[in-house]
């Protein structure tokens, strides 16, 4: 998927691959991206976790935010990464 725009209130977002841009949000649910190759991405949830696996092809900024949930971002050491959670862990 080149560009992902996904929004849900009570449900999860599960995506295999994002190649360019991502804007995913949910109120009650998790967000999972299997392979993030993008150049700009944002994943936001209020009650749920965020799991993203970035690849070496990814570039630019990636933001992952949750209020109640954990954030796990793999392979993003080369990205401009911004994470935040109020009640949860980041790893």
C-alpha cells in the first residue's frame, strides 16, 4: 500500500506494508504495521497499542502516540522518531 489513511473508533488497524505515507488513528483499538517503508507516518490511538516494524527503506519522520497502551517500534533507529504514551511502555 503506497499511502494509508485509516480511521476507526472501535476497531483495530492491521496493515502488511506502507510504502510512502501513513495516517492511522483509532480511539479503542490497536495499530499494527508489518513493514513500514514510508517517508512520513503517524499512528495514534487512545486505548490500544501501536506496533510498527520500520525497514531500512523508511525515511523521514514517524510518530507513534497512545494514551493507554504500549508502543513498540522496531528498526527505526535511522528515522526522526517521536513516541508518547501516558499509561504504557515504549520499546
